[in-house]
C-alpha cells in the first residue's frame, strides 16, 4: 500500500544528544545548534535597502542577526527535556 502525501525525511534534524547537551549549557553543543540554524537566521535577517537612484540592494542586517542568535541561545538554555 502506497502512502499518499508528503513523506518526512529526518536528514536535517539535530541529534538528540546535541540538543540535550546544549540545553545543559555545553558551549560546543550550543555552537553546533547555532551553526545548524545559521543559514535560516541569515535568511530572516535580510533587509532590502534602496540607494540614491532607487535601486534595491539586499543585505544581512547584522544587528537583527545577532538579536536572533541571542534569542535562540536564550531559548536553548531555557529548554527543558522531560
């Protein structure tokens, strides 16, 4: 019997032991989580700026990127594994 719909692949998930270590404050594990989400955070941080001729230019807003990284670290450290 064939499945209908979208199949979920667990290729891009972080291993549980890394998540657990990060929630316990392990610096190396926190860096692995940050590097895993680095592209997503950069994508969320893209801002469109216009030059004096009205041409759009897209760039990463470093302040916003740092704020998102800080928020992620805060959530990692507050994460409780039942």
